[in-house]
């Protein structure tokens, strides 16, 4: 096993430092996949069956335009688009880059799962399987531009993604009869869940979800994202093509793009601005009372989305006594270290002890400042004090300082991003990479060495998410 891991890492380093650079554009960054869903080009796609048929053609096109023209062999084993390599997602069944549906013979409800920008349905796979075991019909939707090649995000618009969400929600609802529909959204998927809910409340689509679970929601993003539109326009000028990418890295993750198109950043900004504006408008017109019960999971440490927006642009504006924020604190025992230069205490201070908050807060944190054991402290709406403390029977791993934006929906035993590599020596593992050498030698982002990619407390998140759906079996009737 150790020899296999070392071989994989060595192959990765060769690929990163030299093997993937050519004078020609990489096909996965350059290919225009014409079989992708779009409101403009595929208006005939109206049902989920249509969407899946188009997706079949899309992945055949991906094979022809990307896999067929990508090098194989030595130095390319960890390249996602190298056919037969360790990172080729086509080697596994199912291919979690594609939309999937998990059937329930007599469903107690339905769950629509929406992944984040640059992700794939894989990111919510564990929750999908757990909800299905609990009796729910589950649909994991691949959003347009995702699961194929990073070039897809150079063309996808948030309106296309929102249209795909409507198709998926309508399909799932048609299978449920009078059973409830719940939506779980991760990162940008959470914003799309909010957008769908607002449309449903306005009568544009349906049904209104019985509840929402939002994980690391992209309610607000950094101001730099607003500049992505200008950078995208510059990329169209001669010699400025590199500006089409905010991040441009080798592709070795089977289920997530490492490269991030400038347009994708622009689309997230436009979507978050639209959703925040619509929620604010409902507050001004005194209409937020019918909003579905919403459970938000958020890491106190999050370098991708802003923390304040969760309170100021969402939970703080909705009807009182129906919503909850579960906040994962940093490891307070490690926070005392001089090595930690930033303590994201601002959100904790914002929500803990504030009697004016209309939503409940659960803080997952150290039992005390000298312990790695973790507890959940519950603060009811309009309260300045914790009303209950629940020992979770879990502890911070000694080397983990905090969670991260990407960690929350991933369990510790995940075979790709988890705490330990799987037993299968042929399986790529990107969880806890331990690589050492001289700085400047490898084109490997520090993210891969420092950013945690799984949630040590995932079991608590999963339990709370399923319990939330069970507690809210039907949308509240109009006028209640």
C-alpha cells in the first residue's frame, strides 16, 4: 500500500512539474461541448428523460473531443483525462460525474441534491445514499458545465443551471405523489436551491420545498468575484486568453475541476446578487413567512464564501422560530497556537449571545479550552444563552485546526477525500497528502497540502440533515 501511494504521488509530481505542458491548448480547457444543456441551444429538453438523453450524448462527445486526444502512459497516470489512468472516472460504476437517481419502493419523500460550482454529484454522494436508506427517493443532479471538462464553465450560465434544477425538481415531485420534496444544496447549489424556492413561492415553478438544507452556502462571495466579469471580457482580446481562468491547474481530481473559469466566478456573483436581492424584496413586502424551514451548515473558517451574508442576507431576514444555523467552530485547543495567524471568531461573536436573532444557533465546538472533545451547544431563537449542551462522542483529530468550505459534506471514510486511503491499491487518493521537497519545485497548490477535504464530524451533519427532513414532512399551507 505504501509503495503504491508513493508511486501515485511521484507520478503526480512528474505530471505537475513537467508532463502536462505542451505548446497546444489542453483539450479539457479548450473543448466546446455542444451537447451540453442550455436554455439557448437545447430548448427541446423539457423532461428529466430528455436531460439524461442529452447527457448521454454529452459524455460521448467528451470521449471524442477530450479523452481520445489526451496522452496516456508514463507521466499521465494521474491525469483525469488520460484514458485508463488512475484518475479516469469512467473506470468506476457508477460514474458520479453524472446525474443519478436512487429509487425508494415506497418513498417517505424526495430529496434533490445540488452540488457546487466546479464540483459534481459526487460531493453529495454520501448524503444521497444515507437519505435513500432512510426511505427517500433521491435525485443527484449534474448541473450544466459540470462533470465533463473545465471548459464547460467557460460557457455555462447560472440561468442554465436554474433551468436544470426546475427539470430535476419537477421530475422528482412527479414520482412522489403527496409526499414532500426536500432540497439539499452545497455551495452554489445552495444558492440555486434558494433561487428555485423563490421561484416556487412566486408561482413560477413548483412545488415549494418542504424544507431546505444548505451546506457551505454561497450567499455572499468576495468582492473580487465581482471583477470576474471584466476579466472575462478581457479574455476575448488577442493574447489575453489566459484571463479566461481564475485558477489554471493540472486536472487530477476525478470528480472536481482544479481549474476555475473566470466566467464561473462571474456567474456565482450574479446568482448570489440576484437571490439576495429577491430575499430582501420579500422582506420589504412582508412576504418571507412562507419560506420553507431552512437548516444551514457552515464552517467558521471558510475561504470561499463570506460568513456574514448567511446572517445578514438570509437567516436574519426570514420568519422567526423556523430556521437554524449549525456553525462548526475552529479547534479552540489549537487556536491558542502561535502558528495560527487568523482566528475567524467574528461569526461566532455575531451569533452567540445575541438575543435579537430570530433563528436557532448550534455551535459545534470544543468541550472546553483544554479538550479536543466536541460538543454541540444549542441557542434558541431570541436567546442570549445556550439552553442545552450535547456531547457528540467525537473529538478533533490532533492535526486538524478547522474544517473548510469543501470539507462539510464529505465523510472521514470517503475513498477519495477521506482520512485514510482505501484498501484497493489501484484507487487514487486525494485526502491527506503528505508531500515534502523544496519550495518552488512543484506546481502543486498549497491547498492540496493544507486544506482539509473531509469532515471529522460528518456523522452529526448527516443525522441533523435527515432529522430536519423528518421534522418537516409537508410545506406549510398558505395562511397558516
